[in-house]
C-alpha cells in the first residue's frame, strides 16, 4: 500500500493534511518532525509533507528535520512553516513580515505540476507572520499573493515544493486539488487505501494478540465500532462494560443497554457507578481536573471489574485521531488544547495494556466503518458525546441541579432538531449550563434563574467546526421550551463561536 508521510512541526491542523489525503484513497500518516532517516526509509513512503507550525525557522530552538531527508530523493511539499523551512534549508532567507491571516487571492504564475488545474487565480487561506525574502538557487516562484511574493515555489529537478498557504483547510479553494497534484501526479502514489482494507488489516492485527480484552463502551459510535472490530478478531475473548457515571444524557443508560442487547450479541455488563463519580467530582471546578478525575475513575472501575471477572490483558477504547492531537500526544510539538479522558487522563498505575483500534481514524471514517460492519442507522448517525460526559458541559462545580438542567435542556434541543428534520444536518447539538444567572419574568413574577447555552455546530471531523445557522423559528421553539419546561432556567443563549477560536465543548 502506497503512503504519504506528514512530518508534524506543531500545527494544530497537521492531522488535517493526513485527513485530506485519505479522502482520495491514499494512506497518510503523521510522524514526529525529528524522525530519523532510517525510520523514514523503513516506512517506504512515496512522498513527504512538512506541516505548518508556530515556530520561526531562524530561531535557534526551532524544530528541524533530519538533514538527510532531502537526500532520500522523495518528493517533498512544505506547508507554511514547512515552506519556510525549505527556503531556509536550501540557502534562501526567511524574515519577519506583515502578518497575513485569512483568505488571500493567490495568483498563479505557473499552472503546471503542483498548481495544475488552478486557473489564473484562487482563494487561499493564509496564517503566518514570517515569509520568504530571498529564494534559494534552483527554486522558482509559481504563485504569489499581494503580501507574499513567493506564496508557492518549486524546484522541479529536486521535486521539492513549498506553499505559504494551507491547502488542508476548507477555506482554501481547490486546496484538495493542490494535494492531489502533489500526491498523485508528483509522488505517483496509488489510490489503494480503503476502509475495507482498514477493517481487514485491523482485524488481522488484533487476532494476533493474546489474552482477554475488556472494552469500555460509552454508547457512542466510536467505542461500539472498536468493540465490533475486536469481536470480529477474537470472538468471546472480548467482554464489554458500560459504566453509568451519572454524567450521561437523559435516559441514555437504558437506551444503550437495549441497543446492545438487541443488535450485537456481545458479552455486555452495565455497572452503576453514579455515586462514586459524582462524589469524586464534588467541589471540582477546573475543567482539566474534571477530565483527569473522570479518566482515572473510569480506569478504576474497569480495573476492579477485571480483577473480579478476569484475567484480562487489554483495555480497549474508542480513541480517535482528534482526541490524540488535542491532548498533545500526537508525537509532534503542538500545544495541548484539552486532555481527553481516554488519552491524557489514563493513570500511570494502569496494569492493563491499552488497545485502540481507531486511534488513527477520524469520526466520519469511523461512521463509514460502522456502516460496513452493520451498525444500525440510529446509532451510526447519533451526535458525538464527550467521554467525560456532562462534566465538560457543566461549567464550574457539578451539582444535581445543573446536571438535571443540562440533561433536560439537551433533550429538548435534540427533539426539536429531530422534529424539524435538522438533526442529521448538523454535527453536534447540546445545552450547557454554568453558574451564571439572569433575571427573567414568569407569570408576572420575577425569576432569577440559570442561563442555558445552546451549542449547535457543523463539522466533518471535529478538527474544525462552524456554528449552525439554524432557522430562527426553531431557535425560538427551543428557547421557549427550555424556559417553560426546565425548572430554574431564566435565559437561553445561542453560541455563535466557531472552532477555532472556540472548541466544540465548553470545557
């Protein structure tokens, strides 16, 4: 199978490059920027992409690739910081420049090779404060913007290319075409990666493991698909556990149990752990501390179950690529956005080996795998739900009052989207609540109640998201129902922050 390797220099969107390349059936994998030439050769890639990053190439502590990478003879594409790195490595000069952030008009100076099919100009997304001042010998400008004379460069003889803009983000028109030109035409990579191949390979690899597997089930698509893959590989050596931690959606514990009983034929156990989770979270307000506590308590429950019902050698989870990148454990120097309970939250004393069959997939890819494996549409299309549950949708201390508000209000949001035909059109929808209160009027009487935040977003892979432009009449029904039906709520607010700068979950 042909593959493209992406070197991670710290961009929060390094994974998006991999994601976009996979869209046209070429496998792509993210590796640390300082991977050795020997390790890289063993991976046998068809080409290499340098990601963006927050550093400046002229700083002493800037991340640098192994010097021998350019001697391998493989095509190289540098994006943003990667572009500047190429300029610097080959003897050019990079300097501090006017910041260029947002959409810019990219004028095409040479529409062959990398920029083939782009016409005379296109909109490109820029995000940089450095730029090339002097090009190295052998490089030519193939595209420019008003503020970047060398927004795209090429040394066709060495098969080394650099672009200042980000083709991986949706804001770049024809960004996918640029990546296709590099991967398919310059690297000559075959389009031979499919999710059917992924299933076959993953099942084959898991079938080789020894010992029993304990799989934590959340009720969502990720852990369900992970369990189905493992079951396909090892059969009755898999045991699944669903933990009711008191932080679930309204009546979710009942729905999940019925779903598994009626559809999957797995060894499935429900554990009621509401009291222990909520007790540990009492008085905790810091979101990172909440996540760590939830992660640790989950593992304690699983470990206790394993000791009583084992022996088990493995703990399986539905960890995805976006979980890994946001938790800062993707191998590159990217900043930690928030620790995901099943990634950064695992305690050091865990005595089970971790099995994560979906660690290198995105949410939409998981859904496609689930469809192939026969997951019912109701579960397949269900909105994502965070592993720490309502702990990250309740700002401040988690109290019984705020838990009930979030559960009831979120159910109203979900029901109104379903009845209006909007549920399957959006990525995620819920209601959050914190400690803020506001004055309202109910039945001519003053009401001092909670402010509920309704969050509805559009996304593809959760790496970026935009707030949903929901019709005002639906928002009105949601607001009216929440203030009328949910006790102690005075105001309803609609969140219009996109990701970035916000995240999808408030905590």
